[in-house]
């Protein structure tokens, strides 16, 4: 599979994901529907435009018979990081998972110094905390009950 085909398939996947989110959010109550419905509509519109452009490029490249090799190792590693972050949120909650994720990611992937890692993590957690207080957000329960 070449890069253009993979990009087109991923764009179609995102289009289906945003369309499904819009479909589900349409059944929410009026106040609960506002954010997820409109964000998913905007995402679906952007994905539709991107899919059209990618499809044009894909057809043009297939006519020219170009097929460069696809690098799969690096994207798979970062998808693993994202899945790990989602699992951390599910098990430990958003704040603990964000702190753990940032410390691990910034030290292992970006090789930042410990003080830059600590500073970045503290700033992000403070931002999340103040944002949740200001917006009066309720973070859902996790498996640990925190």
C-alpha cells in the first residue's frame, strides 16, 4: 500500500468517525448536543474536502503508475502512544493520565531534560485544572474511581 492510498483510507475513516459522532450527538438533549454535534459536523466537512483532494491526487498518481513505499513503523509507534494515553485516561482519569503521559512521552520520545519535562507537565496540568474550574467541567469517572 502506498502513502496516497493510506492517506485516502485514513481520511475516509475520519469522515466515517465524524459522521457517526454527528449521528449520535443528534440524539442528545439540546444543551448536551451543542459541542459534540457542531464539532463533528465541522470535522466531517473538513474530512470531506480533504478526501476529495486526496482522491484527485490518488487517481492522478494511479494513472502515472507511481507507487512509493509506505513507512509504517513511525506512525504505528505514535498511534501506540495515543492508544496508551486513552487507556491511561480510562484507568486513572484525565489529570493523572495526562501527567504520566507527558512525563513518559517527553522523556522517551523527545529526550527533554528532566526540568523541561517537569515544567511542561506542571504547566499543562495547571492549565487543565484552571480550564476545568473556569468552564465548570466534570471529568467522568474512571476505573480507579478518582
